[in-house]
């Protein structure tokens, strides 16, 4: 939850939103994908609470329409497990390690994130349609898709960069001390 709130605060500070509801770089989506990848269904309660906390902290009109915000939070968190379960039901476990490749291939991870990105925008826009009587805006759907996709790429790229840097740092430290 804390990571989600931190990422949203960083997002709000560094990448101002293009519209009232969509940003062209949305870093918390990257965290959603990574945390579901790492913790599967155990990540969902923390992601939901983190998403609701960010709405309470960063959207001043939360108290005017709390059910709309809670519904959008649910709509943002559920696409990942739904995509995973749908593909799993079709016989394709994207998160299962492969025999020839002992970890989950990055293509499976990316596919899960891309499909969830598309569903996220549709789900959130549908919530606004039902709860706030706001028409679905195709431009906003594109902004959701682009923001979530770029946010996922930037977040995962930064995470990979950090882990590679840390591995090199530890290797250098062990060779100097040994």
C-alpha cells in the first residue's frame, strides 16, 4: 500500500496529469503488474487499499462521490487477476515457470500487463458511465492505455536497472573484499 501511495505522489509531482482522470505516464500501474506477478492474489487487498488511499489523499472531491472512486479503484485492481484467470481457464498459465526457462518469461509478464492495461481503461470508463453518468470518452480511453502501458514500461525498466546496478555493486564489493 505504501509503495502505491508513494508512486502516486511521485507521479503527481513529476508527471502532471493531462486530464482530470488520465495521465500519459502512470507509474502505479507498473507496481500493480509487478506486485500481482510477484504475490499473485495476495497482492490484491494491499493494491485496493493503496488505490483507495491515493484517491482520498490526492482527489479533493473524493468526499463528494466516494462510491464512484471506490468503484474505479476496484475496476483498476481487478483486470490483472481477471485476465490471468481467463487465460488460465483457456489452458495458458502466464505466470508458471517454463521447463526450458526456469523463470517466467518476460513476454508472458508483458502480455499480462498489456491486456490488463486495455481492460483497465474500459473498466474505469464504464464505472464513470454507470456511477457519474459520464459518457465514455475515446480520447480518455487512449490516455488510460498509453499512460498505463508507458507507466508499466518505465516502472519495470527502472526496477530492472536498479537490480542490475545492485548486482554489479555487490559483485564489485565481493571481489574487492575477497
